[in-house]
């Protein structure tokens, strides 16, 4: 796994061993960032279920002004910290080593400025998407024109999104997964 473009281009990233995380392939990451490129520069980026941190690091490399990475797994946290140091983004990246729901609550209590871009890659088929999106919205962590991207199993139904206040405006399908793009209503 590597950084594809920007200031940290071509730098290799470490990933946790085993099957606890699913690093987004370089090809899928490149497709995702080609879609997001107009929105990245100067944005505040939130990466939930960060794994190795590759998505947030790619955003920083392409010009995001700051990123918060949330991950609960100790091995993944070690990789995130190593990757941030290796890419020299220590001054732009904050790592929160907590469960996503506890992290959202502490960001709410800490009066974090709203995020322009949010990427989340929860465990597939765990039913976390609706709960996390509801928590994010309730916490006031989303900029008015924020873009939220959820990586999910291909068959995951996002019909709930409208009921909790999100508009799904694009779905990009891959072999066994998809990226769902949404904004606040």
C-alpha cells in the first residue's frame, strides 16, 4: 500500500497484519480520490475506522488542511502513528484511539470545528452505518456542505439515510464493495 498522489506521493505505508482491517486497494483509493479531488484542498477530513490511516494520509497528501483519524485496534493505531510520522504529517493529523462512538462524543464535547469530508469504513455487515451517521449528525461535527463517504459491502442498503437527514447522491460499485456518497439534507 502506498500514497498515490500529492506531497507524500509514492511513500509506502504499513498495514496491520491479519484480517482485522481491510486496507482499501490503491486502485479503489485512486478512484475515490479522483471523485473527491475538487473538495480536498483546505478541507478538514475525518476518517472513522481508519485501519492503517491510508485514506486520511492520502487526503493530507492531496492538500487537506487537517485530518482526524479514529481507530480502536492497537495494532492499527501503531501502524497509523508510524505512517503519519513516515509521511511527515504529524502537524496536520490527530489520532484518536477510541471506539468510534466514544470518539464522536469526545469531539462533540471538545467543540471540534466541523468536518468538510468524512470517510468511514466500518466492518462490513455489522449494521453500524446508520448508528454512526446518526451520531455524527447529532454531534454537530458536519459542515453544512460536508460530503460523507461510506465504504460498505455491495449489498448494504442505505434506504435509512433519507430518514436520518442525508441525501445519497452517488454510489460507486467495485467487485464486492461500494462507496456511498452523501450530503446533509
